[in-house]
C-alpha cells in the first residue's frame, strides 16, 4: 500500500515523555496518600485520559474526585512535562523524509495540543506537521476514532491512503474504529505480541 498521509500518536511514539508523566502522577498520587503505585503501573496508563488513568491507579470512580486529580496533574505538567520530554532519535529524520516525499503528517493524541506544541516549538518540528489534534479538541478520547477522522477530513485525504502509527492497544483500537491501517511501534510498555493482535 502506498500511503499519502501518516498520522502519529505522540507519547511513546514520537517522544518519550514517561519521565515527566511519572513525575506528575507521582506528585498527585503522593499528595493523596497513594504510595504503593509503581512507575510501571503509571506507564501502562499512558495514552488513556487522565481521569481513566487515575481511576485505574487509585480505584476511585467518583468523577468529581477524578476531575480534581486531573486538574492537579495539569498544574504539575505545566511545570515539569516539557523539560522531561525528549523526541526519539529517529523522529526528526522520519518526519523530514516523509515531508520531503510529499506526504501529509499529523499527530492525534490524548495529550493536550498546547503541550505537544511546546515540545515541537522547542525542537523546531512544529511546521513539519499539517495538523495536531489533542485531547482538548475532541469530545470522546481514543479509542474513539473522532480525532483521527477529524484529521482525515480536515486534510482532505482518504482512509485508504492513511496510516496511523502508535504504541498502544488504544492506538490500534482507534485505527480499527476509524477504518484505517495501523503500524505499531514498541517504544512503550505495550509488547509486540499485544500489538500484533491488530
């Protein structure tokens, strides 16, 4: 298949933000006396909404409490996230090669768009992407296909010529729900076997 459009997840796909994510979660969790949560447990929630992640990690289901945790996390992320996020070594060359070949590129993530742009601006990569869809841009987060379908429509491309690249089962399910092909990367904590099911 010859693709014309390559849409990427962000965390664990283009960038390693796990240090920043763990740090921000750790601050909020410790503030509320959740001291037994491992770094790996936190990393396993990357790609989910903050509310879902906190619910998984704490067992809390009260939406108001989870909203409060999310708001605390965002304040922590304003301080720590960008400074603790790095692009993978191959990100620059991959995106540059795709753009030089005439492809359209974009990012579809549950991370806030402004947070993604902070890192891309810092690394001079912002202009290499035709669209960035963040968590604040959709009503329903991944694995809902909303963000992916919005990008496809906005770019005026076909599903058949679009490839979505991500690191998690959530990303694979998003591509499946949108009806586009998927490529898995194993930078994160999801194994190749887990991704191969899709």
